[in-house]
């Protein structure tokens, strides 16, 4: 079957999302066995991708981070059970939070707290990244003063993943942005994937829109880029996903193995969420939303990128992606 024959079926899946978004650019990439295809929709129209459409991919950045983690584990540069105290002199050497706990969101770091949000409003001088309640200095202080075994089994943390990326880059004697380039985008030939926007690619970076359709300025993160600062295209993410699908990189494969199980059908590896046979992650910034998921047993995968932030309880790129994966089932 030619994957382009699925265009009408994919359009039916995507239409409830795109029909009321006047400025939407929705890019979809699919892999099935050894075939690939991409589709981009603008409003109710099918668009030819004459130039790369570059999106903020939000928390899909996290599985870039853990892909580097897996490679460094495979190379023996770090160990998954290393205490974070090994990497910060202010934190006890035997601190119970490990790199694995940062990678699978079991570090015990607080979630979004109302009181901390209020405090942050009156402390504008402390630099904090978007979607992160703590600065790097505050995070180190938190672990310095909280030295007990974390009691929370799972609590999603941008700060925890951001700290992991900081540790990995420091271990590589570089910064996170350079680590992504050296470890991922250059080796995988992903020329339109980056954090800082190059001047010669600025025109390809899409304008992003809020849930209500208001324009937002481009995302900027500093200390915790590893949590969500990456920009990319559907074609670049297909390259990234195909390596994960193929198991040709043993470090990447390490990240797919369950480290915590929440139910019969749900668990988490290193960064990746595991749902039955689907390995996936989604992403959202103030003006973009995204999904990347694949099924190694079926050798299928899908990437969905949108230049709108999606409402939680409405059709979104995650639901679109899961519906397309069902469509691709043999």
C-alpha cells in the first residue's frame, strides 16, 4: 500500500482539529515498515511542503535528552544509578535521587504549586525558564535540603528533566544546545532541528498561536532547555524516530525499557511513556503542540506537529497521532 493513499483517511482524522483554526499549519509524518510519507494541512486545505515548516516541539525535547542519556550509558560515560550528588558539590554524595529518577519523573520534585507561583510573581529578579517553577540554583538548594528517599512514585517534572540535561551536557564538557547538535542533529542529518533560531532559517519558523488564537513570541529557555526548548520539522523527527524504531542505536533502545509500571497498560522508560505497544511522548508550549509515537512490533510510527497550543479536553495532536497509529495497524 502506498502511504499517500491514506491522505483522505488522515484528513478525516485531522479535520476536527484544523477546521476552526484559521492560521493552522498541521504537519503529519508517518512510517510504516520501510515506507515514509508526510502531509501538511492548513485550515481545510492540503499544503505542499515547499519549505520546511519549523515548530516548537515542547516536551518531545525530553526524549532527545534521554536519547543522549542512553548513549552515554552505553558508552560507560555515566551510570543510570549515579546519585545527583556526584555532580553537585552542594548535594550529599549519597543523595537518593539518581539520574534514573530524573529521567522517569520519580525525583520527588514538587509539581505546580500555587504558593510557589505566587512567590515567583514577587521575585521577578530570579531567572526561571517558562514552565519551570524553580531556577537552577533553587533546584540544587531543594535537593540539598530534601535528602530523604522520594515518596512520590511519579510526578511529571520539567525541572527534573531540565536538570538531567544540564548534568549530561556538563559531563560532556559542553552546553546542552551544543550537546544536541553534536550527539543528535549532526549524526542523524537533522538540519532543521535546533534551539536558537539561525538567521538563515528564521523565515521557516512558524508563528505560534495560543488556544484562543493569539500570536505568541518564540519560546526561550536557558537553564532547563532539556525540558522543552527544541524546534524541529516533521522530516527531521521522522529521522529521529526511525532510528528508535530500528534499534540500530543500542543506547536509544535502553530508553524504551520500563523503569516504572503504573498499570497493566501504562509505564515509563527513560523519558518515553509506554502504553501497551506504543512508545510515545507529546509536547506543548504556549503556542505549539506535538506528538511522536511508534510501535516497534508493527514497525509503524507517527509525528504530528501543530502551531497552536491545544485545549486539554479537545482533539489534539496526541489523539490525532494515536488514531493514525490505529489506521496503520496490520
